[in-house]
C-alpha cells in the first residue's frame, strides 16, 4: 500500500511540491524566529530612549524576548524535520547491503 502511494507521489510530482513547500515554510519560520524578536527588541529600545528623553528616570534596558523565539524555532525545526523525512522516504531508497557473492567485481569497474 505504501509502495503504491510512494509511486503516485513521485510520478505526479506532488511529493516534490510537498517537500519544497515544507522546506520553504520551515525556512520562513526560521527567518521569522530571528526577525520578529529582534524587531520587537529594537522597538522597545527606541521607545525607552524616547521615554528617557522625556523623563529623567532610568529604567532597566528591555530584555530580549527569548520565549517568543523558542516557540517559533520549534515550529521551524518540526517543519524541516517533516520535509527531511518525506524527502528521504520518497527519493532516497534504503541502502541494500550486497553479500559477498553479489558484490561487483572491482576489475570490471576499472
């Protein structure tokens, strides 16, 4: 049953499209993992500098939002893991070990 599904996915290019889409989503999530927390941190710093100009009170610098980055990083890694598993299942067959009697003759290869 899985062999027929695998053949259908490979011959109709649906498997390649799915692998490409999963890789693209994983890379986009990975880029967002870095971009969104950094932009929020910069916005907080700018707001703090503007507020410091208005008042003479000193507050602690804004901390980097690691908890936001961690959730996005896990999503990106999960998508890339699924893409790798699908790629391996569809396009890289399992390596079959050859016995001594089935091994090719090294003299014929040269």
